[in-house]
């Protein structure tokens, strides 16, 4: 399953399909606060490794969440959490440095 999800994400990014990976409402603010750019997010999604897939409840819906551990464009460690919303539809839930507690949650 990891390989299929990773391929789906990479293919979306390679084709530059607009609207397939949306940013959660707080993500732009978090990126600014933490010094990340859109390029950092894309680089991590392209080169990173899926470290955890789980089903979590958000707003009463079960959502498949995907944690991707990688690096940003400056080679600093980065953790991206995506939620799968549908076929070829993802939402970036958060982008953060890989703090041990967040990796294990």
C-alpha cells in the first residue's frame, strides 16, 4: 500500500495536476512560521518516505492519513502529514520538523 500511495502522490506532482493536493487552512501560516516554502513541501513529497499510514477520525469522517518523512530543499529534515480525501485527492494537514512525539503519534 505504501508504494501505491507514494506513486500516486509523485504522479500527481509530476503531472502538475491542480487541486489534487490541497493545503489545510492552517498550513500556509505554519509554513511561514517555520520557514518552509511550497518547494520544500513538494521536494519532501517527491523524495521522502512514507513512514506511517493510519485511519483517523476528522470532523466525523474516517480519513486515511499518511506521514511522509523527508527533507526540504536545504536538506533539513521535514515531516508532512497528508489526508486522503478521495481518488487522487489529498489534503496537506501539517508540515513540521520531525519531532519525535509527532513521528510516534
